[in-house]
């Protein structure tokens, strides 16, 4: 467990922790472009939590526009998938996207085993989350971090990815999903969602950017005709108990 203080966005020992993670398989033949999109899966591209899920009916699990989005993006970006699911579920969910049929060949598709657990605490709140630091991807591949974008619905797991993050609203098919508070944008629900269509337009517009770390991608939705739900919000904030803080200090 790595414990770090609020404000110290990328702890010094991140690289050391990352180098100890298992090495995933990288498909070098799938590297065709200079730039890479690292895509989250759940609630970014699809949702498998609906009780009405029917694997034979894509409408019950695919985010609107996802197939077109993947197909279009794969012509200008390389694609990698990075999920908090176990590898087995990553593979199953990618099968639901039928990537071969789309002509999308991911450079990698990795899950929970390739994330790191982070804890940090302010005076009033504690955070405990799995992170996907983009440094890990530039360590494993030939992509420079300035050419990588991290697309996710969960702001917490992107906290160590610097400026290279483009957040989308978490998408649910179930209309009664109770998200509660969320770290990221407020959620988008149902078949009317068009975020991926607009995200595709945005990513196409910035495809020529020389350095994604120099551009802030926090307000990309502002230009789009979708309800603006305000800046990313905090979520799953656990009030800190004094005993926990002491225990954490001792563990560190
Ligand atoms: Mg997600």
C-alpha cells in the first residue's frame, strides 16, 4: 500500500511501484499511429449492470455511438484498454464490443492486476482508490506521455495521469442507477446519451496537438450541446476516523 499526502499528485516512488507490476502483453503489430488513446471500459463504453442485460441485444449494454466511436478513433489513434475489472471480465467485455468486426486491434487490454492502490488523507477526508497512472503505459510501450490520452468516467483512477485525462460522464443503461456522489462528471443515463459522438469530435479536433500534457481537457464538454453538469465532483468521500489515520501513519 502506498500512502501519499494530498497535493503530492505523483509520488516519487510511483515508478518503483509500477515497475513491480506484472508485465502485460503488448501487441506491437497493432502500433500504427504516433498517438494512443487509453480507454476505460465500464460506464465509459458500456454498462453491464442493468438487470435487463441481454448479450444478444447490444442496446441493453452498449453506450450509444460506441462502435462508431471506436471505429473512427482507430483510424487516427492507437487504442489500448485499461479497466478496473479482472482480466477475465476485461476480455469478456471486449468480446461484447466485437472489436475484430470493427477492425480495431488494441495494443493492450489490461485490468485490475495492472493498477495500483493509493490512499491519501486530508484533515477531514480519506481517499482509497485504484489508480491507472499513465506513466505505466509509457514505461511499457514506445509512446511518449505527451502523445497519450486517458479517457475515463472515473476521475479518481485518473488522478495520477496528469493533464492527459479526458473525462466523460459515467453512462448507465439502468434508469434507476443510484450513483450517489461521484468523482467526475455527473452521470449520463440511457439511450439519449451522445457523449461518445461529441468526444469523437473533440478527439478528432485535437489529433494534431503536439503535446497533450500542455492542453487542459477539463472543459471539453462545454462546447457541446449536452447538458453541462458542472466541474468534476468529489465522491465516495469517507470521513476520516482518528484511529484510521494513526493506523495509516504506522503502516507507512
Ligand atoms: Mg469506468
